[in-house]
C-alpha cells in the first residue's frame, strides 16, 4: 500500500498554485453574494412571466393585487355577546395598528365622517340622477317612493335626512353599492349564518410580495385577538392568500433546513464509512460547497432574488456534485503494481477518466440549459442554479482536488469490499439481461395501455394543506365572498376612461340581470362613476329657481310640505358646482377597500383595469368551481352581450388557470425535448459510433420508461417538476452509462471504478430520497422521480451495456 502524502507539504504546494487562489477568490465572492441575497418563498416565481391578457389579470391579482392582501378572520366559540365584543375590540385595535388599509366587521359607527362625504355628494353618485329626476313628475315619484319606505327597515336610514333628501338618493346610492349578497349582521357586526362565529375582513397595507410586512400584519391580528378574547374560550380563525404565503415560506424554510441537515449528515456518514478518512471527507465536500455557493450567487445576480424552492432543489446538488469528488478520490488511486510517484494517480485519472466525467457534465448542462430560457422564472432559476452549480463542482474537482489529494483518497475504508461486491454485481447483471428487457417491455406495454397522466395543475405546486383550504372556503361562504367563477376585465388608458368603459359593460350586463342569467355584478363604476357620468349628473341638477318651481307643483297635496324642503333645495344648489369625485377622494371612506379590489391602477406604464365580479345564480353549475353550463358560464352568452366593447375581456377563472398550467407544462416539455436532442447530438459527436451511442442511450431511455410506468400504474398525476426530475435522471444517469461504455471499450472494468459508480449512485439516491419525503409538493415531486430513476439508470447501464470486471481485488493502495 502506498504511503499517503504528508498533508503539510501538500497544502503548501497547493497554496502556491494559481488555481487554488482563483478558487478561493471565486468562493469568497460567491459567499458574499449568497449572504446578501434576497431569499423569497412565494410561489409566484412558478407562474409565467408573459401570459395572455386574461391570465395577466389573474396573475397580477395573485402577485400584488388586493386579492393578495385580504385576510378573512373568524372569532369562533364563546357566547354570542362575547364574540360581538371581541369583534369590536379587535377592529378598533387593528385600525390603530397601522398595518391595515381597511378593517371591516359590519360596524359602520367608525365611518360617520366618511358617510357624510358620500351623503354630501349623493347627486354625483346616485344612479337615479338624470334630467327627468327633477321634473315635476320625477320629483313626485321620488317623494312617493321615499315616503313608502318610511314604514320599512330602510326607513330608519331615511328619517334623519328626509327633509334634505326627499327623493331618496341615499337609498339609491346604498342599493347601488351593496352587493347582491352580504353577511348576516348581529349586534352591529358580521356573523356566520350557520356557525358560532363573528367575522372580519381586513386589507393589509403590505403588498402581496412583501411577506415580511404581511407576517407582521398577521401577527398583529393574533395579538389583537389575544387581547380581545381573554380567557372566554374563543378561537381565532384566519385565512387568505397572505396567510397561505407566510405559512408556505415558513414551511419551505423548515424543509430546506431539514433536508440540508439530513442530507449532509447522511452523505458525510456514507463517505466516512467508504473512505475511512476525515481528510478525504473534507476534500470530497469541496465540490459540493463550491456548487451550492456558485448556484446561489448565479441566481441572485441573474434574478435579484433566490426562491426557496430553488434553494431546496439546490440541496440535492449534494447528491450529484459529490459524485465528481467520489470519482476522483476513488479512481485516481494508483492501480496495483503501478509506480506510486506523487501525482501519478491524478495524471492517470485526467488522461483516462476525466474525459468521460467531462462528457457527462456536458450532457447535464445541455439538459438543464433548456430550463434557462423558460418563460417561467421558477424553472429558469432551477436551470441557472444547476448550470452554475455543476460547472463549479466539476471545475473544483478537476483543478482544486488534485492539489489537495493528488493520488486520491489515502485510506481504503470499505472500498475494497465495495469493489469486490460491485464487480460481482457487474458480472451477474448482464446474465439477467433477458429478464431486464422483459421488465422494460412490460413497462412499455403498461404505458401504451395507460399513459402517464400529465395532468398536474398550479394547485399541485402549493403546500397549503386541505384543512386550510376548507377553512378558507367556509369563511368566504359566511362572508358571501365565494371565489368568482367569471370576471369581466376592462382596460383603459386612465382612471376616467376605464370607469367609462366599465359603465358601458355594466349597461350590457344589466340586460342579463333582468333576464335572470345573473344575480348581479359588482363594478367599480357602481362605487365611483366616471368623470363624464358625474359631469352629466351635475348638469342635470336644475337651478334654484327651476327646482323651487317644480318642487312647489310636485308637493301640492302631497305627503311632504314644500315649506320644510328648503335644505333639499340648498343641497342641490351646492352640488351643482362640485368637481367630479376621484378615487383619491374616496380613500378614507368605507368604499376604499372595495374600490381598490375592483379598480387596479397600473404599475409602471400599463393600463388601468376595472374588474367586474359576476354573481351567478346558485342553480347554475358555473357558480361552482370546475363546472360549466352552456350559455352564460361557458362565456358564450356573455361574450355576445359584451361584443364590440373596447379592451373588454372575459376571464373564466378556472379555465384560465387550467390553460395557464397547460401552457406551462407544454413549454417545459418542448424545452426538455430540445435538451434531450442536444444531449444526443453531444454524445454522438463524442462517441463517433452509432452502436456506442445506442448503447449509452438505451439504459437512460429504459430508466425513464420504468419511472413513468410506475407513476402510470399508481395513477399519479405528473406535472412540470416531475419533468425536471426526468431531466435530472438523464443528467445523472448519463454519467453511469458513459462510464460503463468506457469500461466496455477498454475490455475490462477495474473494481475501483465500479465502486465509485456505486457510491456516487448511493449518494444521489439518498439525497433525492430525502427530497421525496418533503411536505412541499414542488420538492417531493423531483425527489420521487430522481431517487428511483438514478438507481435504475445504474442497474440498467450495468445490465444492458455489460462489462467484464477485472479479476484482481480492489484492495490495493
């Protein structure tokens, strides 16, 4: 056995080489970038960057719209009066916290000043205002309608303002602004119709992509509840996209830490057992550390942020990057009987094995390069991370490891036993080739009979548990805020134009409401009429003289005496000169949150967007997610009603989400196909033999077929990240196939090389096997594909390519 080189002279010699200094400088720079990187965990990175116009509306709401800032809160349990008191106390605390744009619980007592503003501008806002409204007949009809309401619950609203508003514009304004369905009220606050629960709706100030700000707001809700509920046995229920995003971030962070810790510990334990040397272990981890740091730095510099899923995926680079170190540390050991001059092992490895490792690297890069050009930032990040990480790991192995361990790992560890075991396995597997071929043929038949189902969806990327989704649906139902099935999105160059176009769309939708095809709709133009409409209403207000004359006739022999209606005449006169109300004027009113949800101002130079929410009849299947009904809910009748209106689009939410993911998946499949084609071209150019090319490709294709057949038999849905896993199987498996082809061409296989392939495969299977246990679907999907796929790639390469193991023992040194 050759003597191990003294560590001190080796370290001194390494320090004098420019490769060592370049590596140190590069790693320090990458470490600085990694420490300063912005790490995020929202799943918007796995949404497309350039969708259709309809999909853009949805994605903007998911990323930064009011939808992403809404919190639904329930106070469950306890006595009814305690829940009401807790709701009022929480609302007061949250309004003063500074974390919320609006806090709504059905209690309007805090909006007295804002309500006065709306009342003072009622003639600009009321939909009933036109020139006829102030004629003798119009005034008489309005007064009669108002008097008829005095004996109803609505009369309590009118009695205090009767002499200022005899035509009932306050009621008309309220009717226009109230949705067709609203939560039940008890004790002045919103409550559930079926549960012992008080309800609140909160709009956070923090944008959808500001998870730190949203986390603070959610914590403020918890503190306010703790203070308001005391020990009365009530429980807090809270939901919304912000809650899901914050919880997902915490979950992803926890999973990354768990996977990184468990994976690192498992790999370290395995390598120590294999090499029996701490020094070899430390040297072997350098390519892994280099790859992870380089991947993080490249993603941070290229995208400005590093996604948590990308980082979690990067922990699996341990499983592949460590392969390079294993190949070097085992294969560069001088063979038995070879002169052991220092560095001879490294020189032999560079000459004999490095070209094969390098080709495996190129095939991996070819596969992942397809992801870099994806229109989906999440996939592009995975591609950049993989490219940078693999290149850094390979270069570290090629240029840095030889400076530290020029003759590989000095200690034997279990390499002797592994070499003998893998040699026996390599000799046995080709003799079972017929059985292997039969299994692959059965898998092909299974796929032909029942192809793997590429039917994943965007929800499959989310780690939100079913219980959380059930709570969200329950709170939305109580608040009469169930997810809309169909939206109408109207765009315009500015606030005035988009509101005017929304009014035009509303006029068409009114016909559908009259026909019963719609229960109603919520439009920002109902809350804030366009400036043109407000000017027209102001112009319809008569002068004091004309109104006085008409009012005298309208009240003759009527229920309201003319002499008491002076305040009405004064109010009409004062509003004639008022300027049009804008969105900014309503910022402090109860309408602000609802208006923000429906009237979306552009970020940058984009258009303004008005979102009109349609309220479908309960009996219509289209009112339920995933259903459709010929006529309205499939969009045909709606399109006919809105035909010809400029920049007006129908957004069928579920259909658009399905189309979004289908496009996502289709694009990734094409990119994977291009990557596979590039891999075949690279292999063909290097091998220069159709026979050898086929020999390398067959085990890779067979391993993919077996993995897909397993998912098909299990009736599991496959998605984009399963496709990424299949790319990884090719990337990892190509190394095994190329090595077996190289050994076959040589005519015999040394035990050290076979042992290195087994250990490298074992590290990959362990790393991705741990990933498969993740509770984050985006991570587990990759692990469930790569762990079995990598194992199959090694076994099939040994069985189908076939080598002749060398008779001598691997226990040399």
